C-alpha cells in the first residue's frame, strides 16, 4: 500500500522533513530532484514555516504531481542522510526510478552534511540509533510572540547550518500540553538555550519569563565554562538584570549570527 500524508504525520516523517530540509533552497532542491515541476512548488514564505511547507508539498506528491509517490521523496532524503533512522528504511525505493536526474549538492547541503554528526543505525557496531529525545542535540529557542517573524528566520538559518533548533510554533505537536513539553525540552533534551531579546520581549509578562527561569536553573548545574544559555539581542535593548552576567550576542550586527553559531558548536568540539 502506498505511503500517504496521514502516514507521514503519524510516523513523524513530515516533521523530520521539516527539520532536516528546513530552508527554502533545501526543500525546493529535494522536490525538484524527484521531478516536481518548479511551477508546482509550494511558496515557502506563504507557508509560514517549514512544517506547513512540507505538508503542502507532501499533499501534492500524494496527488501524483511526481512519479514514485512519497516513497520516492523519502528515498532521496535517505540518499542525502543515509544514517537518519527515519529516512533509511525508504532507501530501497531507488531514486533513479523517479526519472529525476541527481543534481550536484548545493553548498548549503555540503555544509549541512559536514556539520551534522552521523546517527548510527540499529545493527551498526556503535549500537542502535538513539531516540531523538535521548540525544540532547537540540537548541531551544525562547522568544516573545511579537518577535516570531525574526525568530523563524533564525530557526531556518540554524537548520540550514546543521543544528536542531526547537521552537514551539513548529515543533510542539498538536494535542501536547505545552508547559510540561517545553519544560522537558529545556531541562532534558537541549544542549543550549537561545533567549531572543528585544524591547518587546523584555517588557513582556508571560511564559517567556518562565522559560528564562528554567534555563537559568539548568545553567547553574552546568560544568564551569560550558556554554548553555545565550542571550541573543534582536535589536538595541537593555538586558534583563538576571541575564547581565552572561555575555550576549547581537544578531542585528554583522557577524552576530556567526558568533552565535560558533558558541553553539563548542559542545560538538568538547564531545
């Protein structure tokens, strides 16, 4: 029986496509490789976020816009990420059967491959693949709702550089109770927390302040010198008093994002 959009949602494959192929270039490149006409590509910006984009794209594939169906889509994803346990089982659906020629990897894809650590498959000498909730590879992004457009751009850029950002607008599942889910991600699954700050965020009274409190609690338990909580200013603003002892990064200045990326990757060097 052919794979359906409902199957993708139930098995977490739709969310994995959004996580791994989370930028416009990455997503469009994958769809073009399975033969989707350029004029049938969903409009990335109109979709609002990678998950909505992939929902629309999968619906088009399911409707027969490309040959090979959703299995062919996941087979090409498996070709790029053969050690991804969610994609690997679809590798038997040979990409060559889709009729779409393999295109050279764009520079962004090559950077992602270099940056993303391989995940061992079940049966490999390294042992079974760990569940995603055991990996602590995530970067939790804390923000005020008023700053969502800027934060979504940051989210997609981090994905494009091979990191695994977590933001409630994209990664919180329907039906999940948001407060314990967010607490679990911060306290158990994240190796770093980015606190996005603006004048609006600092003045905001709400759960963003609770997220900062949880991150500070975890920071106090980290080994000395380890980078865990990163205040990231989106504009000129005064840091909250409880964050002033932590060096911040200015994402609105040239080179600010590159500094953030270097800080996030210090844990990979340490490990």
